C-alpha cells in the first residue's frame, strides 16, 4: 500500500487523487444498484406479488437501460464532455432511485429501474474514460481501478444496507431509495473537477489542456507537459473526427476483438448470478432469507478486499498476469459450485462449500476480469475513437449482463442449478484460452504508446 501511495504522490498530486475519487463515484452507483436488488428482491416479490418472470425483469431491465445509456453517452461524452455527461448522469440517478423507492406496482418499478439503468450505463464507461485521460502512465492502472474499487464498495454497501433494513417496515423501499445520496454526490462533485486534457485538445482548447496538465502533474519532477500535450495533439490529428463505424475499420479490428471479448467473457462467466442472486443461491442451501442476506455481506467484503489487492498490483505485475490468475481461480470456483449442487451428500453435510465457492469466485473475479476489463478498454483504443469504442464494449458488456441475469433462474429450472454452473465453467475455460492467446500487456505505457506497441496501423 505504501508503495502505491508513493507512486501516486510522485506521479500526480492531491487534485489528481481527488478528481479520480469523485469520478469513481459513478462506479459506486453501478455497484450499489447491481448489488442492492439481490436482497431487495426477496421482499419485493412478496410485497408487489412478483412471479419469477417479473423478478427477472426487475433485475434485468436496468441492464437494458444501461445499454441505452452507454449508447447515448458515446456521443455526449465527445460533444458535451466527459464532465457534463457525468453531472447529468448523477441527476438522473437521483430521480430514478427515488422513483424506485416509491413504486407501487411491478410495471412502475420496472420503468424507474430502466431509467436508473440509463444513468448506470453512462457512468460505467465515462468514469474509467475520464480517469484514464487525467492519469499519468505510471499510476494509471491503480487510479482507473479506483472505479472498480468503487463498484465493489457500492456492492458491499448495498449488502450492508440490505442487512440493516431486512427487518424494517418498508425494507426494500429504503434499500432502493438510499441510492439517491451517492447520485447527488456524483452530480455535485463533478461540478468541481476540470475537463480532461484530451477532450480539451479535441475541441481546440489547447491552452486550457496545458493548464489542466500543469495542475495534475505539478508534484512530479519528471513530468513532460509539452511532450504529453504533443502526443495528445498528434494522436488527435491522426484520428480526426470519428463515427461509430470507424470503430470497426480494419486497422482497429485486433483491438476491437480484445475489447469485445473481454466485455463478453466478463459477464458470461456468470459474475452477476453471484451479485444479483447470491441470497437466492444461499437460500437453496437451506438458509433462511435473513441468514442468506447476512452471509451475502461476506461476499461483498471479499469483493472489496481483493479489488484493493488488484489496485495495488495492476501497475506492479501487470494486467495480463492478474487476468490469467483470476480466470483460473473463478473456473475452479464454478466447478466447485457445480459439484456441490450435484451432490445431495455435500449439500446435507458440507453447506459451507456453497459460501466458500462463492467467496473463491468473487475473489478471483475481483483481481482479474473485474478491474482488467474496464482498465484495458480505457487504454487500448486511439483517442479519436476511444469514447465510441469504449461505449461499444460497454454496450456489449451490458447486453451480455442482461442475457445472463435475465436467464439465470429460467436456465437453472431447465438444466438444474449445477448444470448452469457447469455451463459457466466451460465458458470460463474458453475465456482463459482466449486471454492467453490474444490479450496484450499495457502496463506502464502511455495511451498513445500503446497504439504503437500493439502495432495498430494508422490507416
């Protein structure tokens, strides 16, 4: 930890850390609402008479909204800036969170969850985009991973809130409504931060970009402000104005393949079956609703602890190694959960294995696919198409999330709970082989150098 803090202090200053934390509140919103529904759903289904299909829609409609939010913000982040896109996102989040809390029917709740998803989808990619564009190369991995740390912190907070309100009248309404507080913090906090240097250069505001860089690097004696600014300008000139279709041009296909594969595999290894349905999975082991919500807090704590480990290690040992190690771990955990639900003897005599499998899974995800996906899509794309490329990857990620979250209960009924975990195990094996073959290392390189180092042509 001391080494990481030293790196940040010599690479930037208090402003750099402060604005990274504020920007990462977007990740907190993302995490809170993906986690809070897991406990709230146990009470919503009785209060609003929601059947299995309605429950799946309550969970997954947020993800449809997130796809729309990512698509909208692909343009707003370039036109209106990363900063103002996040301010508006925070305001929308406050309105939607309060709407969810006061919902009196399943359709009303689904509608506000969709609106909430638009805000979450926006924040999920603009947050790492913003941080990556203000961070120096030496500390970029750790700073961008503030966003993933905020995501896992949001999930943990949601589990704690679920625990605190599980026996309070109107329990699920409190669980959903409290989300308005971090939404307001994001909107207000983003009003106090500068635009990113890269966005300013894109909009011919070079002097302002230079001023922002000077403020962000003023405690780094090795900072090369003119060189960094020149690199941004040159990359911007090479790319010029971009459109969505430019993301798929031949010269960028290797990068797009990596980004989309990371987006796909991050969800299809089943992470959000753990996040959304952990209490449901635990109740299948014989625990009561109250005990399941309580044990889910351990999942949240593990998620945060191992995300901190990832933050400390990403700029030390690299993205690729952590990705591979984490994927091996979650593959083992998925196989363990499959075996557990296959064996009545284990379910009767070794109930702790279910919680153990969930903890191993979430720890492995937290050091690998969790932070590495969001970090790498903020690193590998050229500046002219970065926001649109990240938006496409984010949309695929949310789309995959929607499919997984919207089919878990149905799939479990069709092929059994253990069959579902074995399917995820097979996908995880394929993911590991792809990562081993295709995913490059981006540690310690500037955003512009990464394009050269990966051999991406400029045509």
